[in-house]
């Protein structure tokens, strides 16, 4: 006799089991009652899974998202504020939101978080690729292990075709994206004109702004090659990243207020700087920047000291380069290559243990435009520094080795 397994049963039980393992509830039955009651409530929402036809837990269906056909907004139903109360454990990446107002989440509240988790099952090989792609994502840098596990569980793989619009400016934000591979252009519409303001080349992430600030998408992202992305749904992003950002703001508010570089920014703009940076810690003598390499980050020293060294045509024998500067708490480095769109002009090494705030080039360009005057004045000083160290009439291009 063959027994038919109802559609969705496996995923339903899997999601429930994951929650039990995570939460380790003392009273399993009580936990189950709460879990399934919430789930049932979510299914009764006007646009909920009642429409799905199967009657069986469609929103939790584990699918191969790379192959799943596009689901339209109308299939997915309308918007209802209550959908923020409960998110079914696995959601479809194509269930794009219609509106993003009135979200219930308050990152400052330290209340116990009982939301069931979004889980997209993955093979070991997928998980390895995902971990590699997420390794350098600055927004993930300050998360604890449990938060990181939840993010990785919730992320889903997407294959992207050349010319595909991953994001369109003006849309509501549904997902955050981490690049596994592929190239993507960034377009921003200014005065009715689309301008390409940058590009991602096989690394990085995008799509955080609309989710963090409840705003329409600020740019259009178009694939210029076939590629692969890892998506993270809005609810999980907000639950974890917003909470972490609130903590970062508390920790770094005084520090960023004290930075001379940021003095032309309003407080709100400084807080946006805090939102997007990640912190990185370096061991004594560890290389932070390598002269001649392509640049994609900007650094502010939070603690410790950084030694800047340069190999220069005028001193070819100086092994490892000549020390040209030191940066300590509150000072920045790594701006020159981003401003000049050139390879790194010098190397940077940790002296003792060093902690830096790190910002990617896209955030640097978007947020630090008003600080450019200060940076340019300092860059003008670099030339003098080099003249003092290496002789007369040296310019930065002489540093290329
Ligand atoms: P979001 O507004 O959610 O969607 C578009 C994304 O493009 C945005 O988040 C950023 O992650 C990314 N982006 C990169 N460069 C820019 C830029 N100059 N202005 C706005 N968004 C940008
Ligand atoms: P960047 O070229 O991106 O990476 C190396 C960094 O060293 C550079 O940016 C500057 O921030 C910093 N630096 C400090 N002094 C100098 C100097 N005299 N010339 C060039 N870079 C310098």
C-alpha cells in the first residue's frame, strides 16, 4: 500500500524542527501550539495561502528558486500590514511587496523574538559557496554567530541572466542581495536622466537602502553578465540587520561625532555612515592595503595604529617600502585610490592590534561626497610629504612599482 505524503508536510515539519532546535523550548507542546497557531493565523490573512489552491502550506514550500517561474503580485495577493506579524518559514523570492509602510519592527526593543524563521534548505556545497560570498560583506561583519546562522539559513540562490534588472529604481524593496558572481551596473536617475554611477564586479552586495530606511529603491541594478546572487528576504534582513544597526549607532555615535572628516555631515548622515560600515580587526603587522591593488574600501581607524609604506622609484632598495605616514584613532586612509580611481598608492599595515571601520566604495561615493573638500586638501599634502621623503618633483604616479 502506498501512502501519499500531503504536499508541504516535509517542509512544515522541517521548519518546525529547526525552530525547536534553535529555541530549545522547555514545553514542547506549548511551543508547538504557539507555533502552529501563528502559522494558521498567517494563512488566514486576506491574501494568504488560502488562495494557493492546494490548501497545504504553499508559502513554506521549499523550491529551487533558481528555476522557479516568476510569481506575480496578483498571485501573491495584496498588501496587509498584518503580514509583518508573522512570516511563514520559507517565502518565495518572487513574492514582491506592494507597499512597505507601517512596519511593526522596532529595532530598539529588546523583546524576545518569537518569529518563526525563514529557512531555505541548502546542500553542503551551496552552503560553502554562500559562506564564501558572505565572508566580506560589511553589513554582516558585526553579527554574532546565531544571527549569522539565521541569515545563512534564510538566504536563497538566484541565477541572473545578462541584461536582467535585479532592482529597478523607485520600486519597493523586497530583498537584499549578496553577489556570488557576475557583473552588475548601477544606474541612478537624476533630472530625468539615467546615469551609470558605478558597478559591482563579482563581489559585494546591494539592495540594503530600501530595506533599512523604508524608502523606494534608490538605484537600478542591471546584470551585465550572467551571474549568481544570494537573496535575503526583507523581514529577516530587518529583524537582524536593523537590530544590529541600532546597537552600532549606540556604540559609535560619539566616535563619529568626533571625526573631523565628517564634520560637514548632518547627524542623520553620520548615522547613515555608521549603518553601512563594518568593523575589521587586524593582527600586528597584518597587511590592510597592498600598494598597486585595485581598491574597493575606505578605512577609519577606531583603535591602534596603521603604518603607511610606499615602494618608490627614488628608493628602490627599501625592502617593503619606506614608511610615509601613520594613522591613529579617528584618522582615515584608503581614500586616494577611490577618489582618483587609481590602484592603491601605498600599502597599509597594522601596528599592534588594529580595529578599523570599513566602508565599501559605493557607500563612500554616496555618503562622503560632502567630505570631499577635506580629503582633497589632505591629498594635496601627500605630494609635499613625498617630496620631503623622496626628493623633488615627485608625484604620486612615481609610486608605481
Ligand atoms: P536600494 O535602494 O535598496 O536598491 C538599489 C541599491 O543600489 C541600493 O539599495 C544600494 O545598495 C545600491 N547602490 C549602489 N550605489 C548607489 C548609489 N550611488 N545610490 C543609490 N544606491 C546605490
Ligand atoms: P590609497 O591610495 O587608497 O591607499 C593607500 C593610502 O595611504 C592612500 O589611499 C592614502 O590614504 C594613504 N596615504 C597616506 N600618506 C600618503 C602619501 N603621502 N601618498 C599616498 N598615499 C598616502
